[in-house]
């Protein structure tokens, strides 16, 4: 179930708790938890509705300007049933905390066993340690370029990296990946000595803003929210590659962090 970034932010703030979709049949069930850029979003209800009977309250709870606007948004694919989906923010993505947790010796043994199982189940053979090492040596490199280095199709490569992400070992960036502190510990455990790595940027990480915006911000040396907040919103918005969606995500993140962001 796709939800736009602005709606996700409003769900987290508690301002939106409904979504309306045209589906042949429900694509989610009550209790479904979706991992999103703002954390976990849980489905609390799913029911078929008559579009003609939607109310102003439905519109408000879905973030629409009016009942008429909501009905207009549902005018496409009118041959399909309309569904009212209840939504609530269910907390931070547990993988975020897991990434920061350096494994104990016992946990490291469990992770190694899980990696062994992933290797045995793969049609391409052992790939987990090689992929971790590849990402470690090539942070912030496009997935397509990493896949090409090891002779793999990009989508298959990305699917496997998601398995490592589920273990808390990698972080997805707007451009490529990097190992999490947990992933670095796993790689270092197999080396004679811990690998020397460039230090992580000190400060609050940027939200996902898309590859063009990420490149523009990086080129300007704005790699943390604190750094972005030293520029005005207008200055950042004027950067080539930084579009309205990226600005909205930065504004939301800066607000949540409690920073001020001058408009001009």
C-alpha cells in the first residue's frame, strides 16, 4: 500500500488516520504493519464504502480538503470497489535501533548462523559476506554499480541486500548503502583487525530525500540536519536537484528535531 510522504508525516503526527483506495479486493488486513520512512504504520480497519456517502469528517481524517475533493480523488477506476482503511503510527522501525546495537558474542554466533542459512538457500551460492564486504568498501555507491561489480542483476542484488537490512546489518541511503555499526562489527569479526573506515557525519542524519537532492546536499557539504538548518529553506530549495518533496521532508525532519529553519 503506497502512502505519500506528506501523508506519512501526518499519520505520525496523528492528523490523518484514514486512507481510501480503489481495489478489486483489500490488499491489507487489520493488523498489517508497514515499514515506512516514518516508522511502522499499522492497519486498524478495512471496510468497503459507498463513495457517494463519504463525509467531511472522512475527508478531514484522510487529509483531503473536502468530501467533494475526496470523491474526486476516487473517481478514477470507478469500476472497482472503494475501501476505507484505518491507519495509525505504530512506533519506530525496530531495525533502526537494531542497526546501532553492537552484537554480543552470542548474538554474533546467531548472526553468522543466519548468514550461513541465507547462503545455503541462495541459487547464486554464498553471497552474504561478500556483499557485506562490497558495501563496506563502497559506501554510497549506486546499487546498479555494485551489482555490476559482482556480475548480478540489480533487482536480485537489491533483494538480497534487503535481507541483510532486515538483520540490521545495512542501511539504505538515497544513493546506495552503507554498513550499520552492527554490520561493521560482523565484518570486523572475520578480519584480523577492525577495518579503518571514514568517520560517520556527526549530527542528525538527513531523511530520505531522493538521489538528486542527496547529491546536491552532499556537494554543498550539507550532510546532517544541523548543517541544512544553517541555510535558509529558500537557499536549499534553489539548489539544482532539490525539489518540493525533498524540501517537505527536510522541513518535517527539522521540525521534529526542534531546529529552526529560516524561510529566506
